[in-house]
C-alpha cells in the first residue's frame, strides 16, 4: 500500500501565527494613525478657536470704536472740557452723555490685534509680504487713539477715522456669527482671514500717530 503524506502541521502553525501577528500589527498601526489624525485635528481646532475668538473680539472692538468715534467728532470743541475732565478722572462719565467714554470702553486699546496679525503671518504663504514693524504700529495706534480723540487736529482726527473705517472693513470680511468646532477648522483653512489680516497690518503700518 502507498503511504499517504502526513500534513505539515508545523509549517501550517507557523503560517497561522505569522498571519495573526501581521493582522494585529496592521490593526495597531491603523489605530495609531487614527489617533494621530485625531490629535492633529484637535490641535487645529484649538488654533482655529483662538484665531476665531481673537478675530471676533477685534471685530467687535473696531465696530464699537468706529461708531463711538463718529459721536466724539460730532460733539465738537464745545464738549472738549468735559472730555478732558472725564479722561483725567475729574468728572464721572455717568454724569454726562459722554461719547468719549463709549469710545474708551470699546476695547480698542486692549483688542488682540497684534496677536491676530502675528497668527496670520505665521500661517501665510509668504511672511516676506508682511510689514516688518506692524506690531509696533499696532501698539502706537492703540496708545494714541484717546489723545488724538481729545487733542488731535481735525486733520489728525480724520486720519484716525479713515484708519478705523478701513480696519472695520477688513475685519468684516470674516464671518464670526457661528461659533462651532467645524467653524474653527474651516476658518483655519481659509485664505480670507489671512489676506484680511495682511491688509490690516499694512493699514496700521501706514498710519502715523500725532507727535507727542
């Protein structure tokens, strides 16, 4: 009788073990990659949220400041004494209808414009397009607005009004009406806010505050 060959049990077992190990390795790699993607998306969402909140705060401050600034200019020289008294703490703003107080409370001097522009530069396609001294220009604008409002010449006040109007126009290009994780992610990928931020940097860099 012809003897039938015995099954190669040892080789079959080795193949099965290798298959299980390979499958487990693939599953592990897929899990790690999915975890990596999730962490990356969370980081992008956090960055997008920060930019969204900074933009919204800047947007709100500029809008309020521009509206209050219009009232400050309409008051004219007749209310200059009251403006100065309010500013130097000699008169409570609640005692008069004081547009200057509203202008001061708009948050213009505390808005995170410099931080926002820096984020735009870091994420832009070409940092070389950005003005070199825009951070100093933002600071100079913020520290000079109240002095210009009270003591500036009509020409200086008009220049400030033009700057505010231009900044408001650029800030309005970004939609901050819906606050959500999805919006943070889409904002981070958009070019609109980066282009608007670059234009805002150019606007503040071109502005020269009145001499002290």
